[in-house]
C-alpha cells in the first residue's frame, strides 16, 4: 500500500468561504508567501452548514486545529455568519466535555485580500498546536482520566 | 467500460508549466494516487488546460470509461469552468469532476519545503478522490425567464443600465421615485476628468432612454411588493399622481404658491410646491410636492384649485431587477466645522450650486460679501474613527473613504482659480487620494495654481470658529499642520468649503422587499467585490452605481453597464441557468419536523408538503431551488441529516477530512 512520508506534526484544517477565506488563501499564494505544509484548506459556501458534531468528528479523526475563515458581516448569506458563530459557540462545551482545548476551533473573518491576517491566524494556530499537541492524544488522555475516576 | 455503476476515477496532476512541478514532485503524486481504490488512471501533464491536456482527459473518459475526474492544477477560480467543459465534451456530467488547487495553496506557498509540499499534494489529491467517490450527476437549475428587466432609479446609473439592457433586445421598465430623471448628476456642472458639461451628457442619455421603444418609464413610482424568483419576479409598482395637468402647468408655475427650501440647490434657494427640478428637466410637466402640500385650495389661473394625489398600482412580471438607487451627500452635523452655525461654512455640493447660480463673469461673493480666501476641508463625514468621532443617528461612524471627494475638491480648487484668479485657496487634507486615471493631474494643477496644502491627521482634525468682531475675515480655521511637523496654524478665510462624503440612501424598505443585504458601511452589498461585483446573493437582483458605494459618474456608468451585461446574459436566452448547489431533501430520512424551515432566512426556499410514502400521507420538507441560496443553514439544523447542499454535502466533507487525517491504509479501509 502507498505511504505518505509526511513529517509528524499536528494538522490544521481551514474551512474557508468562497467569498472570503478561500479567495484570501489564493491571494496569499499569489504573493508566494510561505506557511507550513500541515494546513489543508477546503472551500465552503457558508460555515453555517456545519453542525456541532461535524467539528467533533473532525477532531476525533485526527485533525488537531480548525480555522473557520468566513466573510464575517460581509457574508452575502443572510443570517449565515450569525448561525455559524452560534454553532461554533455551541461546540465549545461539547469539546470541553471530551477534554478538548476549545482554542483548537476558531472562527475568524478573512476577506479576499486579507493575506496578513490569514498568515497570522495560521501562525497562531501552529504555535498553539505546538504547545498543546495532538487532539486525539488529548481526547484519549481525558478518556483515560475519566475511566480512572470511575 | 464500467459495469454495474463501477466507480472509475481519473486523477490528473498538472505541472502548470513548472509552477507546480518546480516544488511538488508531480510524478510521485501520480504514482501514489494510482494505488487507491477505484483510481483507474493517474496522469501528469505539463499543462492540463492546454488542448493536448484536455484531449488526454477526454480520451480517458471515452476509452477507459472514466466516470469521475479529479484534476489538481491552479486555483479553481481560474480553470474549473474550463475542465467542466472538457468533461462535458467527453459526454460526462460536468459535476462529476472535482478541482484541487495545487498551485496557490501548495506549490506557491511551500517553495522552501518540496517534500512537505509533495506530501500535502498527495493529501489534497486524495481528498479530491474521496470527494469524487460521493459525487452525483447534477443538472443546472433551468427556469423560464421573462425577457423583461425592472430598473429601480432614474439617475445616471439607472438610465445607463436601462439603455444598455434595452439595446440588447430586452424590455425594460424604469421607475424613479422622484418626479424627475437625472438624480445627483443633474446637480453637477462639469465632470472630471473630461471637463464635459454634466447636464449636456445627462440630457443626451435621457433622450436616448425616452426614445427607446423597449423602455417604459414611470416617475414618482416605487416598488411596493415582490414575489417569485429569478426569471419570474412578480412585482407591484405604485405611482403617485403628477397632480398638475399639462394645460395648467405654466400657470401653476407662476401662481402665488407656498415655498419650501429647494433640494436641487441644497437649500440655497426656495421653490414652490408645484415645481420643475431645474430648467430643461425631464419630464417637463411640473409636479406637485405632495409631502409639502397641505390639501388647501391653491389659486391657479385665478381659480381656487384643490389637488388630489391618487396613487395607482400595477403589476409586472420581470426576469431581473437592477437596483440603482444612488447615494446622498453627507449632511454635516449642526456645528461640525461650524456648519449650520457659521453662515460662511458650506458643503462642496452647495458651492457647486452656488457657482451655477452665480453665473459667469461675476466676482465670487457669499451672503453679498466678496470672497478672497477660501479653505477647502477634505474627509468631512468620511474616514471617521470610532471613539474619536461621534456616531450618526444609526449608531455608526462613516469609517469608509468616499474616494471621489479628493478629486472633486481639487477639481473645484482649479475651477475657482480659473474663474477667480485672485482667490487664495487653502486645501486642508488628511490624505490626497486621487486614484483615478488622470486624476493626479488635478493635484499637480492645484499645486501650480498656488493652492496652499495643509495636512491634518484623522484624530486631529481642523477646527473652524467664527472670527472675533472687527477681524478682517469672518471665519478662522485652526489646524496642526503635519507637513510642518504639527505646527499650529490659523488661517483666516471668507468661506469654508466642506468636502462631504457619500452616504447610503435609506433603502431599508427595498432591502426588505428584495431580500438583499447592506454591508457594514450601510451601502448595498455585492456578492463578491471582485468576482461577482454587481450581483447580490439574490439571483437576478443586481446593483448599479452608487447604491453600492462611492463612485464617480464614470465608474457609475461602468458599473451600470456591467449590471446591464449581467441582466442581458441572464435573460437573453429566455431561460435562466443556475448552479445546482442548492439544498435537497432526502425524503426517506426527513420526518417533517420543519426545523430546516425555522432556520432558513430565505422566503419560500423550503416548505412542508404532503407526500405519499409507502402508501401513507406524510409531511416532508421540499426545497424550491430558485429561492434557495445554497448557504446550508438548513443542513446543520436537521436532526436526521435529511437535507444537504448538492455538490457540497456533509458526507463529502467528512470523506475529504478523512483523507487529510487518516493513514493511507486506514483510508482504504474507510473507502471500502
């Protein structure tokens, strides 16, 4: 079977709206600016489509940090930004209940030309994950403690 | 050829002429991908978008029975449509193809880490394959379209849009809320950078509009109701009475009637309540100012006459709507730079009207006093800073740049110098933003004209005070001039001109009716400032001109023509084709709770219907694709995962995330 000989580092998923963060990521590319390779960007129409369980599953599968880069108040979708923010807020207590550091999930407004804020968000998440490590390990450690307590 | 709906995926990794392959080892990516389930071919090419590259993909689809295509290349925004065409030509549904951005989001941002970039490319392509396994053929949403557009607003943008649409063979109904056409452009005198006479240009455009057989025009008319969707909007228009019959028009204008401040001259003059906006306006029949008419009889032609406003409504079916509702100039607050308290403080639009009323060859005066020294202050009502400037009535500050006023102010400085060469001109600015082609010349001309420039900071704006009695000038302007390192200066002047910015008009009723959005600056919001600059999130509703933000007349016309082009391409075929990325309900999973309807912000996008399932009548959610924006709010709300956005399903996202996160062997297991 094929292998992918990548360096073992925490992985960052970026959910980027087509009208904001995704085009922003393309702008960063056009500047040929460097950021780490452990970042995986997926285009989304509006993050209001993702329920709380979606984020939890993503961490459980082995993604260590999620940046949701949306268009904020400039979103063309009525009620979309507010709903996305609400869903993410509702995810935080569920993360805590699994022992996950809530800083692993962040909603941030990035526009089509926000190249510096894009890089800053990636760098900050990178630095955070260097410190707190893998999500799966965090979940396992918490589950272990819970078992011990029981 | 595939049997039993076998998935046969073709994977194509583009070198992009070295843009990708200089960093990413494309051959290794291709070799890795071929090992995954259902990947039948995995190829590379120097340029996948070339004829040769596209022919290779087409041949694979025809000869190897490829029924899902994954292409890793430049950004999807550049070539997604190209490759949709490629797969379509080979007989495959265009939505059975997925595009992976390997250039802007991999090779161009990881050039110092070729190995890391190659591994990332493998992951990105794997995610493409994972998604492709869940792709379904989709059809664009096709709707019959009425070849008729409604243009809201009879200013230069609305007129330009209407004419451009009509010239492409579509019917146009143009409605204008006020009694006369022309909007703000009618109040201007000369335009920059052409120096052309504003009303001459405007009247030429109006003549073309009124003579065009495909344009129907209604003044004093506004949209009051709208239903339907792109291609088939049912709209109701309400039109006020003109109030004056053409036979008594001239007599009405000369009658002794109550007067009100004339908005055309920004309150510098007064007009009667039966009026023409300005000489030569269209329509030429005077109109009654219903807002200021109290219903009492007016003596016209010696006869007491009571005027009646009997609004009439009518319905239309239109395929698209152009919103060209314009802007309003910023009205400074009472006391802001002395405005409203010191008579010698005026706005730039007021000065333009004052010079027009003054006529040629006369010396410049204000309130019958000669004017020798003039201060022009930039950025009034623009670039305001929260916490420094008090908020407006709606609680916001105007933190945006109005863009046009720098050149407009310098244009005025040069005009003043030309007409009154002995004037001393002081230009007080925060920044000079003469961004347009040829606009910088106005700054250079002003420098040569010995206009004196003084610079202030946004949080340290000039102060305008009334001079002490007996002073040589009526007004004193105090400024900390940052061109001389903050030196405090006092400039005595006869006239202060405030270069006021653009404000959005209050179109909250229209926003509600059309279901469009306003941005944080309160101007109407386009779908994307660069990629879809005139479209709104509502299909078939487009923006034209300064309703969208500050623009010059030239820019307004360009935006209006862009809006017209959009409408024409949308309705020209008599059929509207939309992307199929809208919500779709799985009737088997739906239990009819209506949670999706509760969160949906779009009217008539989802409703509950009684359907027959296994012989039983049950309530199920049904989507009206034309009214769905595809935002996916309903997806996160459904407790049964019974609703998804076609082409962007949760299952597809989960598959892609698995491809990023899992070890290849685990992934193969998941795929199996």
